[in-house]
């Protein structure tokens, strides 16, 4: 899909996983659930390069393939201090810790962790849960100042107004699946607070339980004239 025209390419892997190639050619992966992601097309599972990974929280549908990808490509991995420690224990190098309000800049790309209302833990092989810090989202500002907001897993919260005021993201990625995150109804109010140019719905349809649909979101935001809905299919690339 040719819409952005700013040198940035966004590839949807399905669920909440996105690959973004910056105008400078850096490859960013948000929430690396790739090989185990039932929505991810086969041809995307064979990654060729990853420079930076940003992790919103520790749930397996967001970090399911983090260890394997990090060990294979040795990218810089940005995550909460708790996940950073866990990664260090697992032998992953090149990690950068972050927490809400903080920014890590890698190769001229700025990652600021935002609030998200959800939970976060890492499930171990024995089924026990490891505390993974608080969940978050990211504001990502690329070298050309194009700004996106990946909300992570969250419900609607009033401080999205501040995210709009402070960072003015042009493109937002919002969960709409319901049950574990906001539904299209809350996402429609998130659009009203954030007033982006583009919205990409995510975290829906992966499991039967995640019933929210992009059509519902679109129908609930007819009052927002300028808003473009980009319901990407897994494997689709936005340029
Ligand atoms: Ni989650
Ligand atoms: Mn999730």
C-alpha cells in the first residue's frame, strides 16, 4: 500500500508485531512474535535482518520469538528493566533498559516508553510466571521526525490526551480485539484523543476470543473526517 511517501516501510506480521524500515534503512521490530505467530505469513518468518527490537511487555504473544531472534541477529533490544535483566540472564547482549517517560535513542531513532494499562509477566518453561515490570507502549520518532505510537496491550486511558499533546503521532497502532485489551469502542475514543492521520488496528482475530474488527472501529469513527483506517493484512507492507 503506497500512502506514507516518506521513505518508511511498515510490514504487518499479524497480531501486534510490526517490522518498520526507517528512511535511513534501519530495521525495527516491535513485539517479536514471528515464527510462532499463527497470523504471520510463512514468507515473513525467515527474517533477513533486525537492527532494533522494541518490547512492550512480557506476554508470550509479544515476545514469543524474542530470544531466538535476538540471538540470531544481535539487535539492540529495548525493554523494561525487568525484561532487560531477564534477557541478560538468558545471554542476550546489546540490551537497553527503559521505563515510562524515558527515551532510548538508537541510530538516530528515538524510542519513548509510554504508559499502558495491562499486566506483564514472562511465562517460563515450567509454567511459572516471572515478573516483567509494567507493560508499556512506544512513541517512535524516526530520523525524518515521522512519529508513530504503538500502544502495546492496553485499555483506553485519559493520558492519551497528553501523548497527543506532547508527541503528536501521525500514525497510531491500537489494539481492538477486546477481552485482553480495548475493544473497537474504546479504540474509537482513543482515536478522538490522539487525532492521528492514520490508525492501524492490531491485536484482533488471532484467536476466536479477540472479536473486535476494523470495520467496527471504522463505523464508530465516522465523525473523524480526516482519519485514514489502514487495516493491514498480515504480510501487507505500507509505504
Ligand atoms: Ni498482553
Ligand atoms: Mn497481547
